[in-house]
C-alpha cells in the first residue's frame, strides 16, 4: 500500500503567503530527493553528514534570500519616508 499526499494541499490549510509556501514546497522536495538516494543515508536511514550539510545549505540560502528581501524593503521604506 502506497501512501501519497500533496504537500501543497496541506500547506494551503495554514494561510501562508505564496513565497513561504513555495519555499516550504521546495524544501520538502529537496529533502525527499536526499532521502530517496541510498547514497545519502546511513544504515539506520538517517542522512549522512554530507547530505545534512546540503540540506542546511539549502535552508540557509532560503533564509538569506528572505533576509535580503527584508533589508531591501526596509531601505525602500526609509527612502519613501525621507521624501
């Protein structure tokens, strides 16, 4: 018996913004990709160090992008307030 679900349908229940939802879907798919390859797994089905590092890097990239956007929107608000 195979259990399948659509992560997008689940995330729709939480009222997330589109970008948040897209980021979570991307992270979910990347995690599935890592777990689908036996090369990335230990004998107890945990991620090996290299795979964990890839996952952490992906998460950091996502949050760094988010932080950069916040910084830029703050700059725009400051510029608008000065005029």
